C-alpha cells in the first residue's frame, strides 16, 4: 500500500474511532442526564415480592432490603410504603420480612419487581396527607412552574426542592412536621418536571441551571408575603439551594438552608449515574466530557457555590457515608471548613437523599432545633 493510501486509511480509522467515541459519550451522558423525574435511581437492585400477609411483605434479602427505616416501594403501576425489618417474623435465608405500612397506589402481588424510593407518599398535600394547599404558578425564565403552597402563620417560608430520582412529592415526607412549626411551605416543580417547561437541551444539569427556577420561587414567595425564606433541598435540589444562597440577587432574604445529600462533586455523580445504567467503565470518562460539552456544566460554578467564604447563612447538612451517588467526603469537608456556620448531621446506613427515611424522628428533631431560631 502506498504511503498516501496508508495515511488516508489511518486518518479514516481515527475519524471512525473519534466519531464512535463521540456517539458513545453522548449515549452514556443520556443515560445519566435523561432520567425521567420520579424514576427510582438505579443504584440498588430491584427487589422481588415473595409473599404478602396482613401488615407484612417478604422481599428478596439484600443490603437494600435490610436497611433500617421507612421507604417507598415502587414499580410499574404500584406504590407502597414499608417500615422496619421484622426480626421476629419467619423468613428464609434469602428473604427478609418488613412491615407493610400501606399500599398507596395499585396492588402488590407476589412476583412484583420493585425498587425502594425515599418517596413515601403519592399525590398532593391534600390527597396524600389531608393538608389543605393552593396550586400556584411561579413565573420563571422558561415558563410557568407549578407549585404547591401550604399556608402557615409565620412570615418566614420554607421552599422545599426535590432532587434526582424523585418528584416534588418527596417534600411530603416532612410536610406534616413543617406545618406543625406553623411555617408556610412552597413546593415548586422545576424544569424537566411534569407540568414544567423542559430544559432547552432536554437534559438535567445537576442543579447548574435548575437553580434559576429556585430563584424564581424565592422571588414568588417574597412577592406573596414572605419576609424571609429557608431553602430545603435534597440531592440536586440541595445543590440548587447552595447556588441560590451564593449567587441569587435575593440571597440577603435567605435565612438559612437545609442540604440533604447535596451533589457537590458533579463528575462523581455523573459517573455513578452512568455506571448504574450499565455504561461500560471505559466509556465513563467520555460520558463526563460529553455531558459537560452538551450542558455547559462547570465545576468552577459549583466550587464557587460551596466556597466557605461565599456561604453566609446558617446551614444544616444531612448526609451519610453510605451515599453512592453524592460522595460524603465533600460534605464533611465543607462542614469542617465552616463549623461556626454549618451543622453536619451524619446518617450512617442511608442511601442517597434518604436521610429522613433512615431515622424520621431523629431527622425531624435535628431540623426543629435548626429552624427554631430562624423562624
């Protein structure tokens, strides 16, 4: 083969490999950033329902099935709530029996393949909890955002923002507690959620652009009578709260923030999501690069948001070392750098964004102590 022909063949091969890499990276980034809101995160294996009895459900034995606490159990057309493991119940070596609190949607049947979720309620504050609320629309840069507004007596409002793998129904976990503190609560959807505008590229940005919808919710609350706001976010919702606390023009009106499992290392989370969707290991760096190129996510902006010098409001941080999607290390480091401002409440054994689920009473008592001086 002539040298020119060899060179042409080599160039063609390289271009083919490069094009394949681009396509592979795009597919991998889609797997991480195109998850439908409310679809359970794929970090845990599905559990099979083996048997049912009054107040009991028998599931496949696994680390997930043995976790302490209260969780949603969800699959195609079904949602239930399971409580603690029943140690005194008869079980086989490969099953575990948990308390079945309730079935909120559909019907459980043996053979169902389901996943645990931090969402323990389905519906609205009214239909799920009997708490009266108003459906409101929040003007935002991409269009109106649907939101629930639960009225309260205080002039400080809580704005509760969900994160990865959940919907605004996640906030229902703590809504009864917040109402007991007489705090008005605004629970907004944001871009990509059902009923909200899509992101222009159809992808999630791990809070990097979504925080502007939270900023619109802050503006709406202040125009509707709030004097100050407290931001409570889970997962990317917590990251959005950090962005708002350091970048919003209204940040002086933020009285405090509550961060549950914040995404502070977006590359780690992106790789974890892509890996959980069975992206081969060699493609994970391509997924990160493709996601950054497609979404404009930049670590610099996240580093600015978590800069201890920029954060100026009291912060309560719930997180745990068993979170496989948002690493515990950056949360611990952030708390260590501002101990006078940030209270870290570790929750061992809890998966991502499930700190309340692992210990509802402990979570709410810690939250009560934090909120009391801010009301």
